[in-house]
C-alpha cells in the first residue's frame, strides 16, 4: 500500500522525529506485507482444498449448458415461436439478440465503403483532428519542436512527487 500524500504547510521536525516516523512507517509496511502473505497462504490452502470439486462442477456445468443449448437450438421453432425465453422450475432459457454490429460483405472493404459513404452519406464519415500529444512529448527537446511549443501555447509540465521506499528486510 502506498502512502497517501497530502499538501500541507511544512512544519519544523527534528531529525530524531523524522527517523522515528520513518521507522514506524517502515515497520507498519512490513507488518502489512506479513499479514497479506499470511492471507494469501490461507486463501491458497482453501483453493487447493476445493480445486477438484470446483473443476468437476465447472465441467458438469459446461457439459449441461451445451446439452441445453443444443436442445433449444434444435427445437427453437417449437419452444420459442411466441416468446424468446422459456421458464422452467430450474431457470429460464432463451435466445437474446446481441449488440448490433456492422460487417462488410464478401469482396468489399471498409476503405471502399468509406469512399462510397463520402459520396452518398457524408454525415456518416468521421474525420478526427487532434494533437498527437504522445509525439509532442517524445520530441519536446528536438530543435525544430521545442521553440514552437511555447509559441503554440503548450507547456510541458512534470510534477514532483514525494515517495518512500521501504527496506524489505530489517
């Protein structure tokens, strides 16, 4: 867990107070790591205990699902002629419509479609103009880019962040 930093006005702290706080911080962090390691070990032990049973339940569920789906697909016209679902004492089965999507027909590509859309339905063609911020940051120190950044009204900011790295062993 990372230490939360808040902006406060600096106060005068003695070197011994600093060392004591750093020691408490480090000890608390190490104790947290020990607790997390113990929790992880217990969770792994429980997972191992039920691993075979969970795998068996998963395989049974998958096989039953496939059987149910095959039955419903084969009898779709009879079972789902009026409704898209069927209630049973064990649950509800049915067919849902997925999210609509567009797919090109065989022999055509999106590039060709865009050209045709520009002619026939221009309102359905997007044109995105946006700054390539990643490239500007990467090239911020180049001779041809650096002087223009200020002229364009762009600042390169880099925050200074406080951190503490704990020692992992005493």
